[in-house]
């Protein structure tokens, strides 16, 4: 079962623990996948996949104590082993493992202050998720960039890109750099300055940036937009 260390106090220590547990789970789902699969016998009870701070992994029953020392992984990963394609099953286990890794990291990080939590999130976010590795998906790293106050880039309205712009960089150092980089970026509607704490969206036609609230676009709505056109560009398009 998951091991706990009460000595984890700093961002670096928590991230090291996260990285080691993640490495163990990745090993189970890649290099040791046959052994992992054999241990996940559907005839057994509810089983969980644990990653340990020494980069090892374990398939075992959940903790008996309530509440447990640490958040518990998803139960019953073994039941779906023979009812799904191998890659689909591994991807499902990977998704639940990502959730568990984050839960453990923020369990340890509950006493961190706001800036420390930002830095921890940034360190974690710089690594591909277990799911991305298993599904061979590359993480999107794009974020808004400015060149002498201009805002030129290609299509950036996919979910990951929008979230990257709306959250900017969560590390303190990156936040400072981001504010300097976008210091001259103004909203095309209200002329308000760029703010990393607000959701922004860029027009793929005129390449101007806008507060989401100014153009009535939310992050959820932006998820389904492949090419965003601002109100002015939409108006030009419909003029005779």
C-alpha cells in the first residue's frame, strides 16, 4: 500500500515524491506491463495500483483503516482487464493514476502557501501525465507570446492552449516573466492590460487579444472553437 512520509514539507520534497511515485506507475504500465497485467486478475478482490517514493510499484488491496494515511487510488482496476483492449485498459488505469498522484501531492501540499502551491503545480505541469505517456500524446506547451506589443501566432483556441493562456505560468518566476512579456498587450475591446489571472482569447484573423468576458467567451465555450474570430472580424465577413 502507499507509503507516507511525514517529513515532506517543502515544494521540492513533495515534487520529488510525486516524480518517484509517477516513475513507479509508469514502469508498471510500460516496462513491467506483463507482470502488472498478470497481477490484475479479475477473479481477485478490488485491487489498486500504487506508486512508491522509491520508484517501485505495487498492486494490492486498499488500506483497511478509515480514513487512510494517504488518498487511495481507484479501486477495482483488475475487473476491466479482460473486458477491454489492452491499450484502452492501460489508458484508463493511467487516467486514474494521474488523479491519484495529484491527490497525494496536494495532500502533502495542503499546508503550503499560495505561491508555493503555484510553484508545485508548475513543476508537476511541466511533466507529461501518465496518460499522455501511455497514449503517446505529447503535452501542449504553448502560451501567449508578444513581440514589441504585437500578438502574432497560429491557431490557439484548443482547450490546452486556452487554459495555458488563462492561467499563464503558475510558478512565481514564470509569472514575473509572463507579466513583463505581456506588459504591453491590451484587450481589443476595453484596452485593459494583460492580466495572467484572467482568461484571454486571441483572434486567429486579426491576431488581437481580448478578455474572455469582453467577447462573452468562457474557457468551456472556447474548448469547442477551432478558429476564433473576434466580433470585428465577424462583422467584416458579413458586410456586403
